[in-house]
C-alpha cells in the first residue's frame, strides 16, 4: 500500500524520515554524526510480503548496521511496529 500525503508524497520519503529520526536519536545518544549515514528502501526491500496488515507492520522497521572497516559486525532490528 503506497502512502501519498503532503508530508510524505511516497514511501521513500516516509522511509527516509524514519531512518533520519533514528540517526537523530543516535546523535543525541552520543554517536558521531560524521560516522553515520542513512538509506531508505521504501517498499523495495520488504522482510516479508506486503500483502497483509501483519506483513506491512513487520516491514515498518529500521535496521542498524554496524561496520568496522569493511567487515559487517552486527545487524539489529530496532523498530518493530
């Protein structure tokens, strides 16, 4: 289900806003903003099919990827709605 509002004209804007809010929370918690980046995938990287309310709720998430150098160490889902 695509979103289309004045604030979020598409799922990409909504996805980016969620990621940006998590980045702001990390900065407030003391993380160096120069070492953070965000990505927004909208409906293009669902965890489960988006064909039900439960599936859409599962897909409303933010993933945090911790990298040291070029080796991925941890991936954690922090938001589940």
